[in-house]
C-alpha cells in the first residue's frame, strides 16, 4: 500500500512502530482489509474538512 510505518501504527492503534514487524508478515491485502474501516472514517472526516474550507472560500469571495 506504500504507507509509512507511522501511519500504519496509528491506523492499528499502536503508540509506536515497534510492533509493526509482526504486521509486515501479514501482507498488503490483509492489512488493507483490516484497516479499511478506520481509513474510511478518516476519509469522511477529511472530506468534511475540505467542504468546510470550500465554504469558507466562497464567503471570502
């Protein structure tokens, strides 16, 4: 998935990257499936933020 270790640790709820060696053996497909719900949740938050920013730009114009 070409995601850095810090991001993977956060998605999995770990405080640091020390346990990622265990997930490296899992593989990209399984890791993608296991983190899909959290990634979708984060995408929704970011989409809301972007819509707010776009609304703010329209007010300034």
